[in-house]
C-alpha cells in the first residue's frame, strides 16, 4: 500500500530542513573566534602585568642593593639611628621625621584648600569662571619641580626669615608651604571629578526637600564623593613624600633632628639625591637602604589610608 505525499508535508519537510541548516550555521558562527576581542583582552592584561612586574623588579633591585648596608649597620641602626655620618653611621631617623612632618604640614595646607576649590569649581562657580579656573589648576600640574623650588627659594624663604626673625629661612615650614602648593593640582582635579560623578538626582532631591545649597554640598555631595576625595588625598601624600628637587632647594638639607618647623632638615628623598652622585661601597648601599625605608613607609601609609577608606564605606 502506498501513501500519497501531500504538498503540506513537503512544505513541512522543507521548512524543517531549512531550520536545521540555519541552526548549523548559527553554531558555526558561534564557534568563530573574535580576534579583535582576544587582542584587546591580551593588550589590557599585558599592560596590567607590566605595571605589577615593574613594581616587583624595582623593589627587588632596591632591596638587593641595600642588603650590605643592613648587614653592616643593622635594620634598627638604620631606621632608628639619628646620626648620618658615612662611612661610619647610617641612621635615617632624622630624615624620616623630616619627611613625615613636611608631608603632614603640606596635607594640612593643601588638602583643605584643594577640596574647597574643587567644590567651588564643581558646584558654586559660574560656568565661565569654572572654565577659567580649571585650566589654570591643570597648568599648575605641568610646572616642573625645580620651578616650584626656585619660587620657594626666592619668595618664601626670605619671607620666613623676615617674619620669624631666624638666621635662615630654609626651614621645614618653607618645605610645607611649597609642597602644599605642589599637591593642589592633584587634590583639586581628582576631587572635582569625584564630586561631579555624584548623580544629579541626589542634589535635586535634597533641594526639593528644602535643604540649602551649602547644606546639600557638605552633607550630601561631599560624603557621597568621599571615596574619590580620599583617593585625591592619598595621591597628594604620595606626591609630597616623593618630591625631591623643590625640597632640596628650600629645606636646608641639614641631616640633624629638627626641633621645630623653623629648623632646617633633610628628607629621605633629598638624602638620596644629594649623595648618590659620589657615594660608593657601603655608602651607596646605605642610600639604597634609605630608598627601601621610603618605599616601605609609603606602602604602609597608603595601605592604612585605603583600609580606613574601605572601612568607612561599609
């Protein structure tokens, strides 16, 4: 007995065959490798790896070169020693104190001014005025360190000498002022970006509830941008701790324990820059040990600030 094939059956068979062919094509297309995606993924991964590897290479090189000095003077002898008299004594405690005090003073001067300036540019200033102030702040970031140092040497140092009636104006206070000005571009730019990143609905909702503009800024926008502002402070601290040329020109570079902000002092970075050109043997190793102390100190400080920032965000 034969079964007749109708047109509808043929149509169903043809459509099922077409659907199976299209599914096979989709499967083949799905198996194609997106080489552009792979290339950019590899590029990003390579960039991140280079940054991490560079950090480890630098740290390894500095630590390796500093080992003879640590073996000669001891870790405590270098970190806690107050006398720097190569080739006999290699204490850097006085330089640690000078670095901490000058950085802390720079933060006290630069951070409040920077945050208030960022608030003014982002929320208060008219657009035309903000468009003038913003490029001027960015221009500060492009000024070389030696220019800041020259400005401090010509203007700030004689001014401190006259006002406080001291023998020389090359003091920690001069370093604080110069560093405070130098960290302003970093603090202002990052803080302003963070404040602008806060959703506009936050401000609109606060104003709609009857809050004043100033209340909204300091009670809502600034707390909402706290993470970015803390990042600006951390970057500013790193900038102040790592500065060398300007500090050499305005702080006097005396390797002695300062008794106040009107005394001359030498920071860790200045110590390396001043003596590395003629140091040799254990003396050079001690300068590398100074770099190790500076590296560890910066890492500990940044880790502490990041931890506090993360804990407050919870």
